[in-house]
C-alpha cells in the first residue's frame, strides 16, 4: 500500500458485533491449542500457580503434569542415601529436602477440581475431566537435585511426546528443576546416538522442544541440555518473579504487587473475597491464611506465629503471596497478544530476547517504559497484571456458577485488514476493529502504542483509533499498535489484537 505524506487514510470502518450464546468451546480446536507439559516441585507457589493453571486447561493441550525435583525440593531415594551440594539451604548431608509428597496433585487438587468440574463445563466444554487430569500425572526424577541418571514415568512421557508424529511445538514447563526434561533428552540420545538416524532425530526433537523455565533450579540445563542440545529453544523467565514471585515485606516496608492503580488486585481484601472462595479457590495460597504445605518445614507463610521468623517477612493477612510459575504459562494463554513461537512478541507472559544462538537461550526483558517514558522494572509483565487478575477471578467465579449466563466471558477483538500495513512518514492512519462480546456487555476499545515492540524509537500520537506516523520515521522502522477491548462485567475481561505499521 503506497500512501502519500500528510494524508489521512481509513483502513476500514469500525464494526461492532454482539452475540449472546454459550460457546460450545471457547478454547479453540484441539490442533490449534499449545501443546504443553508441566513439571513441578510442588512447593507453595506451585500449588497457587496450579490452581490458576488448571482453570486455563480449556485453552491448552496439556499432555502431562509431572513431579520433578529442584535445588529447593527433592524426595531422596527412600534408601537413606545422603546427598549434599554446597551453597544450598541445608548445611549438612540430607536424605531428603523439603519434599511435599508424591500424591498431592492426585489427593488434594484433583478431588477439589472434580467438585467444580460440572460448573466449569457449563462455561466451556473443553475443560478436561478429573479422570483425564489424573491420567496426566506422573512421577519424574525426584530423588535428588539434578538427578537424571534413571528413566522415570515422567521422563518417559516427555521422551515419547518428543518422538511422536505431532508436529506442534511441545512447551515443556519447568516450575522446578529441568532434571526430568534432561533425562528425557538423555534417553533419546542413548537410544539413537549410535544410529544413522541420530542427526535427523536430534534435529526434529530440537525443533519441537521448547523449555519454559521459571529460573534454572538445578544444574542440568548448564551441564547437559545447553551442551548436548544447543538448538533446543530455552526461555529463562525468572525476571517475571518481580510481578508473580514471593511478595515480601522488605525492611518492614509493604510492597504489595502492582502499579499504583492496580495494587488492589494483590491486596488481602480482594484476594480473600474473589480468589480464595469455594472448593477450588480455597486451595489457593495467600499470606497468613492458615495453610502450610506438609513436608516443607520452611513453608511458614500461612502461619501467623512462625511467619515473622521466616526469610520472607509477612505482608498483611491474605495479601498476594506468590505464583512464581505463572511466568512460564501466561504466554501460552489466548488473549489475542501472544505468539508462543515468537518470544519477542509481548503479552501477559512478557517479552523475551535471544541471549545466545548456541545454546538457543532467551531471557525475559527485565524492564519496559511507563507512560512517562521512564524504565520500570518488569513492566514487561506487570503492565498486564490487573487484566490477568480479573481474568483469574472471573474463572474462579465459573467454578461457583452452574449457569453460563451467570458468569462473565471475554470479549473478542479483531483488527480489520492486514496484520501489517505500510505507511509513509507523516501520514495519519485510521484503524478499526470488529468487537464482539458473548454476554452482550458493553465493551470499551482503546488503542495504544506498544513502544518496546516497534523499532521506531519515539512516541507516536494515538488519538482514538487514529495513528499519526511521525515525520522523522525511517523506512523499514515499525510501530506496534494494540487494540484493547475490555468489557464491563463484574470482573472486567480484556482481550487484544495488534497491527504493525511498517514505514515505507
């Protein structure tokens, strides 16, 4: 599209569509869903993250939920073998460390999910049944930190998924250490390394596997995966802890998460009223809520007596505690922003950048700019927190409401026309979008420049849906513009689309 300078153009007229019907499936077709496996060391923040995660299993093709060890949690071998590594929480050899059990998911979470499953199905028929979820649970490499010498049911599941004929990426979530994932890769290496097929098998597995890690919580990435599987894409996303990690009262100064306008969503009053309710939400963890994790003597966060002596000083009662592993699955959720295949694209999971090509390592962008242009640590994830919290609360409400019409469901927004348009410097573009809402809610649409996604370095004037390209923009530079649609339901739900303006 060739557009003269200083000319205002209209890409398309705004069209608003309104519907009112319970969708047979809001999650999309099976083949379109991100294919993923969760590996978890099941500490307190993993439990909280799993409470959130399972409410999004209608949108994800979950293939496994696997217990795995980390530097913070390992089960031991059951034979009294002592294990020790320096610079850990323990100072002497231990036979196990802070292990929370091999059946917590089956015995506590899935029975609670079963109680709310009939209601969840009323809101989306794609929710997996309790029996389906239970069939996904495996024990991985849990004996010691970094143990990857032995095949386990969990590592075998990952191995078989990496070798199957499904061509979709397999997103391997590491909520703890990567030892079970490493063992799966090692098992493939042992099976094929002496075979003429090895080069092709290794290339195919490397192209399929994507490891999403909430930090490297053992040494198996550094010592094995990065060395022997350098082409596997690995995203190290621990910078997202600044939004979703442990919320501590440092030096007696409260630091409830969120930007000033959004902090309400992390306060005890909001969480206790909207999240920790019902059979499912009551499993969620917050500060001083009376819950502790059996088997973990350092989990004192819920205990009003013991918490003040812990390493993470308590916030107010029921304040946000931690969901440190949301950082690895938020980017897989369907909000209209994410493209899991391209970590540089921003969204609820933040944006990542490639650190090295070999090994293929990406890290979460640590800071973005606020409305004043100042760097804000982890605005890359924090800017979406209010929307994510409202979405979570709406789904908690689904667990309590047997009627579809009693819940809020997200709107849809689609930018009219092509995803990328070419515009000359100085031109003004009038954008448009199709908007729909299944509940007939009022939807407010806003347009804004996502500065960090575009290569044009300055601020662009966005007036409603009219975008004026600066006269100093250079050919080849890009401007990312987000269309954001928010309904007026009890918990306002937000979805997005984007258009990229390329300077011609």
